[in-house]
């Protein structure tokens, strides 16, 4: 049987690839382009790894697979848990391949933990708790890997990402990717697979964490070398190189959470002053020192007075006080207010992940104690859309948001009811949309809601357009006439093996990219999934949840 390599170059985009290709620094990618069809691959909204990869795995739009975010809103609650493989609805593409007798190996495919049986093998990818040891299928694959290559973990440990300098992080990520590639090749031979799917995430992580573009380029050059190793050692007949979304460098953050609070859409819990004494103390120290240099005993007495008196002042005076403090200590009120939870008795909206720009209405027919009726939802949504679309980038005066969607505009299917209600798309603006927690104190403020910073945080983010290069004997070389979509990837893969398309898939076979013979092969249809009835509960223990949380925090995805 013919061998196919499905390789993810996570977050790759033509904007990053082209200068390196022109300089001859990506010889393996260049070789695939010379012998393949290539073009732009549109991502999902949001263009996030869990959402986009779930569409690649299932061939479906997020309204059917149900993965919208790193976090998943628990049905019937306003709390969130980490996304895992059990949250994803829909049969994965490898099941259809297996049913047709095609053996599949999966390495580092995001959100494949906990592992499930596959005819071939599985090494769980991004989204696996750092503490987990059950990270392969079959289970004995892990001890086998370790007997060959020494100790093996699914991801670079969170502590290492947090405590290291950018160059050290890059080196650790490079080494980890090399070990995945090495293990993947050996396992592919051992389990005699026909399709090997492997996601190289170095390119994505480097874009997030590296302050300078040259370091990101180093990650691309290394990944091209890893791709070369895969091609040389495993000798596939066809290669589907894809990215789940694109990349961009960041200007800074737009503080959507601060905006929502100041426009009274999101109300945070009271009683915060007593909970956050040390933060308030620090703010007051900074302020008094900046303000008129008061230190020592007088400063201490003043701080005491303010700590005691401030919560007792009417709201309007509190507001004036904070406006005064924020002149010297930017975002200090936000720090005090936004470190708490939304007050669900009074809040209209509440946010999902840290940067997602995904918002949920506090609906009376859905959230416990929700306050917005379904009828009010639509009028508030229209008002919010109008208000948000007025916001402009302070650097160029262009609208910050390309589009603001209500969930019903972009998702369809039985899982759409779990979607965020409002999706703010600023992925072409180069600003992060911060929906939880305020900006760092040391950030540089631009107007009321924009901040740039020079700390060791996030330097890159996602853009909606990824890439594809489909290369080998099945494909017609040249630039594709139109963009593909991530949902087309599994459809195209099934067509390579002449397997019928599940009738509930939303992607289509990219027939125009195949050679004449394969493009004329009729596309058969087979029954897809029966309608899913319920969302599965989280498959993770609370310790596992915390472990993924800590990893994603270290990468900058979560607070
Ligand atoms: Zn990604």
C-alpha cells in the first residue's frame, strides 16, 4: 500500500515561509513545492490549535465537533475545564482509514489525550497533561520508546518553559521535536503503518515565545531539517504538509475585559479589597512613592487609612481615587477588579480563555442564575457589535476587529449550542484580544485600552491563513487556483485511498490538485456519524487539568 505522510507545520504561513524559501534555507519544503500543489489553507474561527485540529481530525465545522477553545464551558455551569480528546465529537479520520484496512500512526496530533485504540499507533500530542504516563496506544509503545531513546514526555515541561530564557526554551523545544521525529519514524516501521500523521509544533511555540523574528526563523529551519529526516527515513509516496492556522508578530494587547467592565457588560465580584491586600499594598506603595515621595512611617499610615477607607467610600469616589492612582500606576484598578470572578448575579457577559475574544452571555435559560433572557441576547449582541466595530488600532486608525460574529453566523450542527455567543475576530490586526486579567503593570499604555510591553511574555499570535503543500505521485504540481480549508484535509486524504466520504463531513476533496487520473476518480459517499446525543464529561482528573493549565499558562495561552 502507498505511504502518506500527513505533516503539520503548526502555525506556518507564507509570510514567514517565503523569505526563507527565497534565501534557500528550507530545502525540503522547497523540494515538496517543486513536486506538489500548494496554496493557502483557511483555518477555523477562532484560528486556534484545538479548534482547527479538531476540524482536521473530524472533517467537520466546530458546530459539529464542539471544540471552540482551549477551555470548554461545562454544560449547565458557568465554569470551564480543559479541552481534551473526549470533548471532541465525531469519528476521527483514522477510523475510516482503519475500517478500509489502512494502518495509521499518530504523533503529537493535538488533543489526542486520553489515548484510544487505533490500528497502528498513537503518541498523544499537545494538550496532554505533563504528569500523564498513559500517553501512547498501544500502552507498551511508551516503554519501547524509552528503552530505545531514554525518558520520553509528551511536551516540554511547563517549569522549563517558565524558568528559561528564550534561547534555552528554543533549544529545549528543538530537542523535544527531534525526539518526536526519531520515535515517530521507528514506531512507523515497527507498527507497519501506511499513513503517518505528525504535528511539528516548534514553529508555533517559537512564534509565541521568541522576542525576535530570527529566533522564529531558526525554528523553521530546524523544522525543515526534521521534515527532511522524515522524508529520507520513511520514504512516503505522497506528502500532505499543512498548517492549522498562520502566524503574526504582536503589537500588544487590546484589553477587551477592561472595556467590557467599564461599559458595564461584565461585572466582577465585590469584596475584592480584603482578598487582595498585598496587591493593593504594592500599588499604594508605588503610587505614594511616585506621587510625592512619601515613604517610611507616614507612607505606612497613609496606606493603612486608604486600605481601610477605600472600600467604604461611595462608588463614584472610588472611581475618582483610581483614576488618580492610574496616572502613576497604569491599570491598577483593573488589577484589583479583574483578578476576581465575574459576579454572575449581575454580569451580562463572561469571558472564555485569556486571549480568545470569545464571550458567553449569562443566559437565564442556560447559566445557573443567568440574568439575560434569550430575547435580550440578540439586541445586546447587535449593540455590542456596533460598539466594538467602532474601536480602531491606535497605530494606523484601521478597525481593530475584522468581524464580530454571533455563534449562529459561523457554526452549525448539534454541538453549536455549546459555542461561545460572541466571537471577536481581530486576527489580522496584530493585537491580542485579552478577555481575562488586566495588562501587566509595566505595560506601556496607548489610549485607554491598548497596551504594548517589553516583558518576557507573548511576542506572536495566530493569523487565519495557514498553508498546504500536497506533493507526490498523486498530485499535479503548481500553485492552487483557490484556497483550501482545514476541513478539506481529511477528505483529500480519504480520496487518496479511494475511501468514500462520510456524508456529515463539511470539507471537500480537493480534486483540482490531483493528477488527471485521481481527479476523475468518482467520490463515493458513506454514512457518517449518528447525531451525538450528549457532550461527554471531561476525561481528565483535577490534577491532570491543573497540569495542562500550568503548561498552557507557561506558553501564554491561559492566565
Ligand atoms: Zn496551531
